C-alpha cells in the first residue's frame, strides 16, 4: 500500500479490470461431451475446433456470425462424423448453457462500490444478451468487448481502451484473467496482474483494498 503526498494511506489499486470467461462465467459442456462419446470422438474435439484461432478469432473480432462460427466447426468435424452428427455437435457447443461464479460476483460487487470495475473480455456480439441472462448487466461500470472494439487480448490496444474507460493510470489498475498471456500483457503495460485460479485466490488479491475501504 502506498501513501499520497499528504501521507494518507492509499488502497493498492484504484480500478479493477477483470476478464469474464474463466473468471466470472463458466460453460456447461456436458451435452457436448455426451455427443462426442456417442460419435466416437475424443472428449474436447469440438472445443479444439471452436477455439482454434482461425475459427474463434474472427468471431471475437465481430467479423462472423454465430451461424458462421458453427459452420466452421461442422467443416472441421467432417468427415470424422456424419453431417448430422457434426451439425448437432456444433449446435450444442455454440449454444451451451453457462453459469456465473456467485462468489466471484459477490467480490466484484464489493469492489464496484468503491472503484471503477471494467470487464475486459474476448467475447461475442451477443454478450449483452448473455449478461442479461446471468443477471449481470449492471455488474461493471463499463464492458470492453473485443467484438465491439475490434481488438482482442492480448493486443495492448484493448488494455489501453479499458484503462481509458477506468479513468486511472495503468499502474493503479489491478488486472484479473485466467490466461497467463493476457495477464503478462497487462503487466507489460504497468498494471498489477492476477492470474485467476479460483474465488479464494481472487479474494486474497482483493483483500487489502477491501480492508482499506471497510476501514
């Protein structure tokens, strides 16, 4: 914790920039796994295609639709499975249900009461709908969505946009993400980085600031 020129102790950061998927939101892929087993495919085959950069990045940059993304998965699954199986797998994967980690959400709501909270996410153009389904429309002060701004993590430009939205210098930002390369990119810009593993770890990272604000 640092001090300002008048000697008053400051919290360890003045804004939190936080990832969505893998930190707040988690997908239920059990139906995809069941379908893969029934089709004789190794578990994770569909995800490896869906998240392959040549299929995933155009979606996250807002250049293709959900239907085009699903079609790219279908094409990757053929001829290992029948056309019907490929389409069923692609549909199940691209429309999989999801949930929020309510412990993480609770921590972030406490943060939001005291400093800017910005979601920085490689996400789709239908993210606003997803946030409504999760009941998280008002969780953050701002959402920096790659498919809207046209750049994706770990490109430095998306971090610069998020810092501008937060309205504080990079060295006063705490950045949280579940991917090492994304955290490293934030640290390279002067932020404090937290590699997310679970809610307990996030709570520990936020504890000093939350304690300061409570005092």
